[in-house]
C-alpha cells in the first residue's frame, strides 16, 4: 500500500497577531501609519511629474492634488491593505508608501505591496531599510511566509524582489485585468526558516561601514542575498547574464 504523504508537523502553532503598529522605527527611516492629513502634501510633491510610477498600479496617476488626497483617504482607512508612509530621518517628510496586504494570520502568511517610492527615495539605503523593517516585524510577530507579487512585465519589481531575498515561485497567467489590460502575476516569497540569514544580510548591507565617504556601497545587497535564494527568477537571471543593467528599487 502506497504511503500517504503529508506536510511536516508544525508543533505548538499559534496564529500571529494582525499587524498594526502605529510607528516602526529604523536608523534611517521611520514608518508611520498613513495619514492623508499629515503625509498627503509631501507625497503629492514627491510623486508629482513622475506618472511612470503608476504604470503597473491599479490606480493613478492622479489629475490633481484633490484626486490624490481622495485616493490616500480611501487607502488609509482600511486594515488590509494596511499602508505606511516611508519618512526618512531628517525633515521627516514622506517620500513613499508601502503596505501589508492579503493578511492571513491563520495561515501565517502576509504580503508586502502597493510599494510606490518617489525618485528621491529610489536606489537609497532608506528604501532598503524600510523593506527590511516591514519584513522583520512580520517574522518577529510569528508569520511563516512573506510574499511579494508583481505584474510579470514589471522587471524592476522582479529584480527588486530577488535583491531583497525573495525566492521566485512562478507566474500566475491571466491573474487579473488592470486598467483594461491583462496582468500575469509573478510570485516571490521568503519563509521563516530563511529569515535569520536574510536578516544578517540586511544588517551587513545597512551597516555604515558598508558605505564609503561618498555614500557608495562597498558590497551590493544582491551579493549577500542571491546565494540565499531557493530558486532564481529565470527572466531576471537571463537578463543579468546578458548585461541587463543595474539593480532597480521596488516601484
């Protein structure tokens, strides 16, 4: 008789709490629950004139400040997705947003998405620290799986996922229709057993000693994270072998 296969035991499993910290503090950035009244003007100023930021989003660009504020109010009012403004240290003005979504404590699964970073925040250590802080909160709270999904045509987002240590899991074809166009969705994830090594990679990369006097990195984050990947994205790997250009931030 053939042996029945089952998943490995998860002893003493307890569902983690739903997320909800008002603030997440980092050395370079402060993540604050999105407040349109406090963050709206800064985000409008940071995003204004960069309509390409919205190419793969289900919303935007916005015709004017009022339409943008209405969008932020709609986004800030819910618990899933749960939005945070990314506020670099210094003047503390919001330069981007990110959210947790598809929050499933019973399954121990949570996704990061709706990431929109202004050009002033892209390719900056502050953006990387923001992603690391959100991931750290989720795993420290007891989540087992942390997901990243994007339009399969969004190559910068696919590169960013791997740079941040997310392993490629495949493409869901014709997953949705966005702005009247087909979207295939590429899936990436980190699981809890991978997090300790990935946390160490983030800590090493974000260490001030990793940057010279001009702010240039000594060791690329991808040099530290790519060896940790369980599976590589065949598209970005192929482009990389062909000389596909520098790393991209999440956007």
